[in-house]
C-alpha cells in the first residue's frame, strides 16, 4: 500500500455545479478524516469516519456538503451547487483507531485542489 | 475552542543554521501534538508526534518539545539544508478525534 490516495488532484468547475472527490485510505486504517485548506492557512477539520460511521461533522460542513464511506473503505466528499468560496484544497487523512489517549498518527493524501469559477 | 498559533509566519535562513519554530495553543487539555511538513501543492507529511505525557521527541536533525502547561511546543531543526524548505504545521489533538492546526511557518533555507 502506497499511502492515502485522492482523486482527482485538480478540479475546475463552474459555480453552481456539483463535484465529488474520492479518498482511498491506507488499507488497514479504520479512521478517515476530511479537511479543507485555503491558501496560507492550516487545514480545517470537516468530518471524520470510524469505519462506515460518520461520527463528527464540523459547522463548516454546510448542507451543500455530504460525505460518505459506504463500506468503511474509500470515502467520497460531494459539494452541491458549488460557490466561489468553496475553492480550496480538500485533504483526506487516515489513521488507526487507538484505545484511549493513543498515538492516532494521521497520514495525509496529496489533496484535491478545487477551483470554482 | 482550541486555537493554535505559529510564529513566525515565514522564516528565511542561510544553509547550515540551527533554527526554532514555535507553536502555541490555548487549551492545555490535549492528547498529543504533531508536527507536519507540507511542500507546495502537496499533502502533509508527519514529522514528529509528542504524547501529552512526553516532553520531547527526536528524529534525525529534528527535535520537538512540548510544555503542555504553558501551551507551547517548539520544533528545532539542526544544520538546516535547502531541502528543508517547506511549510511546517503543528496540530493538536484536543479531544478524542478532533485536530486543530496552526497556519504554519513557511521556511526557506538558502544555499
């Protein structure tokens, strides 16, 4: 396994269109995270899955955003009716669940850069 | 809400210098702190992770320290090289599954 994969790497779309991104985590990792990163800022947490269950969502995740992880493996992040403010890098990370206060090291993909025109 | 601040925002040094990057956080109730490296247009690469019970971690030329009570961490890079040029981000794990990132320090090491 070569790490976390994200597809596509770049997406250019017109305002109002729907877009979907895919993340394939490291195969044995049961936790999967989505982040959004804008220029000059650190990543901001969007949502998190443990196996197929979406356990936490940020207030940043408006009704236009939906994420799924149907079989507990890959995940998709869909943005409906895109707006120019959605332009950002969308990062996916995966990790192994720990017990209590364990390491939970996150491994990141290369990201999908979204440009909304 | 946990807030993470990194100072300086940018740093330019000549090759060979030792340097220190700073990270501060507002809520000391953290599980761990992680330092990452990000190259332009790329994802994040984990460098070091310090558990809340630890004071420091070392990997090669990198040394990270953690003072949880004062809400501070430093990343020390010894004998810097041009290949170290990147943005360095720190992130705190503030509850079971949520991570908060700083805005990063953009490092340029000049040959």
